[in-house]
C-alpha cells in the first residue's frame, strides 16, 4: 500500500475514535456528576438529621442532675476545683507543743519545748477530728486552726489514741457551725482512681496535690513488732505536715487519712483506709482506747542465717528475747530463747506472722503454742489478755 494512502487511513480512524470517545464522555460524565450530587445531597440530609438528634440528646443529658448521672456512671467524677472547695474547709491545721528532756554540753538535763505540726479532718459537727497518733502523741498543748481563719485558734483535747493504727481523735469546743467532711467507703476503692491529698505540709495551710490510687493493701512497718496494715498507696505528693490530713476521691469523699511517706522516694505516700479509721474513731469516742489481745513478748524472726550462726534447731519461727512480767506469756511459762513456730497447729514463720495472728484473736482466748526449748519440742497454753494502754 502506498505510504500516503496508509497515512490517510490512520488519520481517518483517529478522528472517528475521538468523535466516539467525546460522545461517550458527554453521556457518561453528566450522569456521574448527577450520581455524586445526589449522594452528597443525601449525605448532607443524613448528617443534618444526625446532628439534630445529637443536639437533642446533648440537651437532654445536660439537664440530668449530677446524682442521677453518677448513678448511671459510677466512675463519673466531679470538677476537682469544686471538690476541693467543698472538702478543704474541713481539713484543719494542728500545731502541738511537746515537753522533752535535753542535755547541755556538760550532760546536765534540762526540759525543753518542741513544736510540732500536722493536719486533721473534721468528721462530726460536735467538733471531733481524726488525725494521726504521731501528730498528737505526748503533746502538752494542741491548737487547731481552720483554713482561712488563722487569727482564731481552738484548743484541742485528746479523746483517744491508737498507736497500732497510728490514729487519734481530738475534740474542740465550738459554738458556731463548723465544716464537716463527707466520709466515703474505702472498701470500694480501685487502683487508678483519682486521689487528692489535702493537708498542711511544712505549715503551708490547705495545700492540695493530685494523683491516683497506686496500690491497695500495703503493709508498712513502723517499728519492731508494729506495722500498719491494709494501707492505701498513692502518688499524690505527701510531705511532713500532711500527716492526719485527708485523702479524697473525685467525688469529694474522704477515703483515707494520710499517714506516712518513704524518705528519699518520690511519688510514694500512704494513707489509712477511712473504713478502718471510722471503726477506730467510734471505739475511741466510746471508750477512749482500743482494746486488743496481747501476748507479752519481745522477739525477732528466725532465719536460716541466724539459725546457722547461733546453732538453733529450726530455721523459721519467732525467737523470744524477753517476756514481759505478769503478761499472758509470763503466766504461760514462756521463757527467753524459746522459739515459737506454731499457734494452734498453724505454722508461724516470722514475727509478723505472730503479730497478725494475735491481732485476729479475742481477749481471753486460749492459744496452744508449739515451741522449741533446749532443742526439744513442747507445747504451752497461753490465755490472751487485753493489751495494757502503756
């Protein structure tokens, strides 16, 4: 075929193709645009309708009272500013004066007055205040100051103290109405809940720190043979002077009494659960002291290292160092160097085990103690008595 003729045919076919394509586009594109527009219109209508529904629902939810909404959503928490304004006035500053014995350069004794400070929570309109035992222990003078009323001090009187739980109740006489904190239910606490500490660290009245409940059921040793149990751990900052103050939740309820910190640690503070504090406070108000069972020994935990070093016949148990005279242990015939390793047939591996066991017992309950004495196993019976207040 000649070259010119082939070129003519190619150009003709190209023109036909372009004309056909343009017609198809003219037919298809308007329909596509119509479809898109209809979808957009429908979507706009649907969105408008949904927005109308959302707005109506939002209006209805805003109208729901807080108490009703809280019932529907137990985890709902109030505005923290409002919570603090509500609870803060009931967290007081406590200042004390203790009289102690000092020594001069020539080792001559002299009496000196030592100031102290802490916090407290007003929980009753009659002027009862919860605080820590270590805040008011051996205090000769106790002053109570409400936040914002630094020009007026109330004299506090000790109603009762409990060194075992590090709790105390003091009372002020006040004719006017005073703010009272709402006490919550610490048995319902969960790790991760909001925790707000209010107190007077370093004398800075009504200071507020916020964190969460870090852990529950902690055990904190205070001294040999004494520990705080079932303690709340929080990362809300607690400093000296916070002791006795309030740990509250996001609903404005006191869930604990701040009590201790770990020195040189950050973000680790502790509080006594408010349910435990309620029971102690009730008994202190009724009786002035807490009645607990008592055995009457001073001892330490036997370990494998100690057993090997002192050639003891057992690697676990409680080694008795001293028996208190006229105590249940003394009357039962227990002696220094005896090793208690069972109570009523249950193993006792540490001093803490023995303490917890005794704390669960009733006064006048008789215990069968299995002991080692002079490398011989034997049993003795001890009838528990009420722990002396001193």
